[in-house]
């Protein structure tokens, strides 16, 4: 069986999921290949050129309409001999919407990576054109079924994985008895979802011996640097890093700080725990609280409560024995619960059941009638001022 996974190669995120799925499903005879659409001017970063062996880049002339690009993508799926596709909801408007236009014989698997209203609206717009839907956490699945009209019999929770073998071999942690506590933030530097602007307040309220390393890049990096200027050499910036570097980075830090407003799963959190880095993370119902056991393998704090986050960091700084106990407990749990083998086995089970009992879907639309459904277009929330949107996100999660 051959599946197309809709994504462009990049560092981290959904491309990491692709690599793990490709590795795990190969054991079941399923060949997973990435398939990405881009303008002809797009170029892969030099260090990702080797990924061409595992997929196909569809370069589109800049003068093509979205419908024409979609038609070329559909042809590539047919010509490539793909039996099915994995659609990452909201990964890209074209690659999400094309699920409504593919031939009936193509197996369509939706994967929902986030719990935001925009993600759920996009998922609803193509819900009736997918054979099966996978949420990356129990919260995702519950929201899709209870509030978005998804069938409970065709909607599953399958968390993403970490490469347990890589973490076991590379993430060699040494007990930190020194005066400094090494704190880490890893992820997209974007405040709306990741809450990165709270890092200054967290550092303000943390002990002076706390050092913060920021790994990643994004649209709010310049603003974040300006906000953290006053902390001088307490903060260092590593930029974007390769997936292969993550185990060593996690193992060389003591605490992960994740002040997110919303997350589908929190890959950074489980990667940190796999490396022995203790998580201090936002309490996101049905997501972080299904993994972090406060006081045993990490700490949870109410979204936006930077004082509580700083207090947790201070406690770990003062009690290194507690830090090490939490490190050991988290690592053991994650390496078993979130392995590639476990994720792949569950995907294979769902794929097999779906192939044996395919549900009826809405009639496939004609490519000539290509249109963008409301759920994939900007909604009214787009026009709200950013501070108001951020406040509403916090209130929604706390309630």
C-alpha cells in the first residue's frame, strides 16, 4: 500500500510526524511518501535536500490558479500509484480542500493537530469527504465528536511519537548539581499559540541563577528579543535545529518551559520528557494534563499565570533531588507510551479496519467546480484585535 502524506519538508512539526510514520508503517508494508505543493520559486533548505528521496515536490508556475494547481496535484496522486492520502488539516488550504475532489477509490485520512476553533472549522469543511479522522490527543477526538459532528466510530485518538531509539542512545543526561538551572523553550516563535511573550515575565520572577535557551524561529522573534533584552546573558538563542539534534538538546537542559495558549498534543513536551528534561507547561485540558502528573514528572500552571510557572521553576532549582526524580519518571513513561512502534501499530489497525469497511462519503466534487468552503476561509475572528483574541483564548481554556 502506498500513501501520500501532504507536507513540505521542513524542520520540526508535521514533517517530523511524517518521518516517524514512514519509519513505523514500513514494518506493515505501507509505503508513506511526502507530497508537497509549492511555487516554482520555492527551494528546499540545503540541509533538507536529502529528503527528496522520500517524496515529491510539485512546483507550480506562479501564474496558475489554485484550481489548476489542485488538478496537477490530483494527477500526481493518480500517476504516482497512491492508494490513499493523509491530509494534515490546515497544513495548507489547497492540500486540505483537495480531499473533496479526489477520486472515490482514494483512501482519505484526516489528521487534526490542534484544538483551535480555526482548525476545527477547517476539519468540519472536509469531514464528509474523509473515510477516517485522527486527532493527536483525546481532547482533539472528544471535541471533534461532541462539538463538530464527527462520527465516534470513525474518529480516533492517536498521539504523535518520539524516536525512542534515538533518545535512548543520544539523550545521555548528567545530574546538575551546579548553581545554575538550564531552562529551555523549543518551538515556533509565535505568541498567539505559543505564548512566547510571557517568557519575559517568567524569567523576571525566576531565580537569578536560571538561564534560558530559546530554540526555534518564527514571526515574533524580533519582538521577543526586544522584550528579553534586559536579561542580557541570561538568555541565549539557538535558532532552528535539525530533528536529529533534539535528543542532545533536551538532555543537556533541566527544565522545559511551555507557556502555550493551546496545543493539540505538545510534541515539544513529550520530546523534552524523553530526554529527561522536566516539563513546566500550561494546563491544557485533555492535552497536557493527560501526560504530566504534577509533582511526579512535571508541573502544570494555569494558562498565562507566569507567576505560577516561575514558582515551579524556582522549586526545581532549589530541590535538585526532586528535579532528578521527575526527570527519570518522565523519561521512562514517554519512551514507552509514545514510541514510533506504538503509533504505527495503531495507525495500521485503523487503516486496516477502514479498508475492510469503508464508509459511504459525500459525492466527490468536480475539479471544474473548485471552490473554497467557509471553514477554510478567514472567519470573523480574523478581524479581532490580537490582544482580544489572546484574552479570549485564555478564557476559553480556563473555563
